[in-house]
C-alpha cells in the first residue's frame, strides 16, 4: 500500500481532533501517524495525517470530507516528491558500547543518557525508512523501549 500524507490547517478549538479522527475511523482507515502543532497564524493548528491507501479516490474523499468541517481552513495531500517527511525517535536500548560505535558509522544520532555499562537513551531523526532501518539493524532484542513522534511533513 502506498503511504499518503494529508496536510490540514484548522482552527485551534477543542474537539476538532476528535471530529477528524472520527471521520477517518468512519472511512475505515488505519492511521499510521497523526501529528498536530501550532502554525504561524495565531489560533490555527497544522495537522499531518499519514495513512496507507492505494486508491486515489478514497484519499480525495477524505480530503473533501475534512474540508466540509467549519473548523478546517484547508486540506490537501502532500506529494512525496515535493515535500520533506521526517520523524524522530527516542530509543532506550541495552547494547554494547562497541556495537553503538559501529552504528555511528551509518547513522547520525545523539546519546541523551548512558546508564550502567550498556543502557543508552538515543535520539534519532530522519525519514521513517531510515529510522526503521536503524531499529532493524539494532535488533529487537536490544530495544527496551521506543517512542516515535510520527511524521512531520513540509512542502518544498
């Protein structure tokens, strides 16, 4: 399935997030990520929704439905070729320091904290694909806990 990102600007009011999530639930979509932040305009929030869908018509239907909400100012799909998609993750892992040094050759990350000999808290940011590859290379047996932000996307 193709990964899609919908960017919506909406009034910053209580209940808007619930209305949007209920719409997506009614359409039987499984949301990959949902990120919301303030925009540069006071009283306006910026929402990025990522989901997996091959059918262009279904994605357009969700966008049209979003635009019907009085609180939604605009909504559109972001083209992967004309936008940047990034994500961040904080990972607590138990790993040998030498293995961590090997990972530093392929990935850029920040060590936030180091407890005991082999317990590290790491922050990594980049494309979802890159974070997935980092997690796969570490191996699930070394990951104690992981928190991911979800996709933030911006047009070029």
